[in-house]
């Protein structure tokens, strides 16, 4: 099957969406599919307001429409709701090309946190955007139910995986500070709630790996914390393996690939009992969830690292990619839903 994936999220961004699409593309190719990606690297871009690391494609419609027409995909998947996603949607609706979409992040909550726009307004836009999709792929049952509660139709599950060869337990000493070591990995932005971790009174030391718009302010407010920039996956695996607890303070993530990466390295997780951690950790005993994040951190210290690794082994990118492809196949010749289909 010829599959085209259109995404506004791509390198040099380092996030769960990019990693998901890279791993999915690799696995789909291994399964015998021909996959073509359309990313902002092919277009003129401008920085996203308040988040310059994200580049938004500038007037991409004509070139994108040509790319879709020339490739003539059997299945079109629109991964994001940005300029490229909007242009791909417009082409698909105009030409009667069936397509699927994905819900990767809690966009309404992020927009409210950054700009104060009510979540109801953003959900209205998202219902329109995804309304013409044959399948809206959500990463967890909780997110699926949440979208359906907000009026979304045709929501299906597309779970996530972890590269167990890159992320694995190892003898690592890259973090040479007082034990126990508590680690956060991810974007350093207001919606990630990183400060909830940094302000905790914990024994040992704290580390933050990643970059983002809130980094400079947090560095000035919490100079005792150790900060790392963006790391390669191999470097990141060593950091995970060296930490005693991985702390995930976000309350808005739909999944959280970093949870699986940490667990695969044998590092237990501390998190709030919210969407993302609940779906990844479930009742597996590989992490500690509590509304008191400090208590979760201290409880996670008691978890066997071998058990954390064993839990991560339940997730594979091959299974996740087969699930993705299955949502494409039965709908490859279907008509686009009439409701909300107008571009």
C-alpha cells in the first residue's frame, strides 16, 4: 500500500509526535508498505508564536497538492492540525480522497495554557478538522473516550511503542550527583507542568533534559537543579538508566512516550494519576501515581527496576504500526463523511 503521511511536526523538533512518526514509518516500510512523508522541511517556514523551535509552513497549499497528486497515495494520513494538515485536508475533501487523522496532543488545553483561549473554541475547530476523517486515531482508551465526550466521531485506538534495543538497562554513571536522582525529560514548557517537579522537597538531586520556552525562567528560579539540553536517543538512554526515578509532572499529555523509554531502561516512574500515566502504567506496578507528586516520587524509589523493564516490554512499535495500518486498509476505498466535510 502507498501511504502518505502529512505532518507539521518534524525535525529539528524532538518530541513524541516526531518519534512516533519516525518509528511508524520504519515499521510500515519493513512490513512492505511504501511510505512518503511530507514535512515542513520541504517548505518555507516561520517560527510559531511563543514557541520558535516549531516551524510553521508558509503558504504550502500549491506545492503540497502537487506532492499528493504525484504520489497518488492509496491512503492519506494527516498527523497534525497545522498549516500542512489544513492544506492536505482541503485537497482530500476537494478531490474525494479518503483520509485518516490523529490526535497526538491535548491541543485545546495547550492553547488555553499559552493564550487563554477557551477549550470549547478549540474543540469546535478540532471537531471540524477531524469531522471529515474516516478514522481519528487516539493513543489511549481514556483519550478516545474524552474525544467522544467532546463530540468526535469515528475515534479508534492507535497505541504507541518503545525501541527496546536503544532503551535498555545499563550500568550508567553519566549523572554524577547525589542519590537518589530524580529526572524529567521533555519539552520545558508551561503545559508540561515542569515546575511542579522542580519545587518539590526531595532528597538527592534533580535533573532536567530538554529545551523549551520556559527553560530560561526555570533555570533562574531553580539554579540548584541540573540541566541538560536535547540529547540523542543513545545519550538519553544512558541518562534514563542512571536515574533512580523518572518524574512525569504533566497533566495534559495524551500518552507520554518518555514514560515507556524510562521504564525500558529500568527506571520507575512517578506521576499524577491522569491520562497518559494511567494508560501506560495501569496496574502494572512499574510506577507510582499520586495527587501528591512528592509522595509518588518517594514511592517510586521502592519499585524493582527489573519490574519496570518487564512492563515496558509489553509495548512494541511493530504492534502499534500494524494497528495503524489496519485503520487504513478497510477504508481505502470509502467515501469521505459528508458531515463536516466542507473545507
